[in-house]
C-alpha cells in the first residue's frame, strides 16, 4: 500500500461489495462565533487518487484552494449545503451541522449508493450510511468534502468582511481569536454573530 492509500480503504471495501457511488460528507464551522455552518458532499470516481488529499485542518490555505479546484474537476458530483446563523440559534450547532450535511447530500444531482459521514452521527436520509469519527483524516471522500466545506466557508466569511469590516472576518473567519474578541468588545455583535455562543452573549445584545 502506497503512501496515502489508507485514505481509500473504506471506498475500496465498498467497491468490493459492488458499491461505487460513495459520497463523503463533512462540515466546517462548528466552532466560530459568527457565520453559517457549511457542509459538502463529494462523490469521487471509483479508483481515483488525489495526491496531497488530507483533512482540511492539516492543510495550508493555498493547498486547500488547489485541492478544492482539483476535487471539483475530478468528482463524479459534489454539492454544498449550509445552515444559517438563525438556524444555528434555533436548532443548536449540532443539529444545524446535521441539517447542513443533509442539505449537501440532497443537493447532489447523482444519487449516492452509500454515505460516509464525518463524526458520530448519521443523517436523516434513506441512504445506507456509516459515521466515521475523524473521518476527514481516514477516508478520501470525507477528506475531499472537508476541503470543499472549509474553502467555501472561508470564501463566504471573506465576502462578509466587506459588510462588517470592523471585525476582521477575512482574517479569522469568525473563529474566537484574540483579535475577534477585541472587536466584539469594541463593537458588540453584528447580525452574523451567533446568539448564545460564549463570547458573543457577553459582548451585548444585537
């Protein structure tokens, strides 16, 4: 087994059972104080290899961008889903993340035969599936989904910077960095901040 081939073990096991259309599903943005949670679903071609593929959190931004472009060109299909700040407030971040992942799968134009979902929970969908803790570092299609989710969310937060430049969303993407906390202390929360999140509620009401 070559370097990185372990990432493809789950897909290859399913292929031996005759299951070729496997969608990896992952989300980005559970931890930030602001912005939506974004999910991606990716179906890679059976037997494909993407050099450098890995958990998005382990990759520098430039490499994530390059890999996202390659994933989109190679994939049988891919889709993005998100849950808004209002939905996070209504449902809580856990259920909003599951909602975003479900929406990503429903956004696929090619119906998957099987889902591999990052985390401990499967999705409320009539598709055979398996939850994999740490799946973004263990499974190729989940790693691909983690990259698309992360890159998409980063781009959204960079766009949000133009609406609310005082918070520096283009730098920290809504995560609770010292600079973000200082901006919250100075300006209070904006409509992109998540009500009830520790650090936001202490900064004042909208």
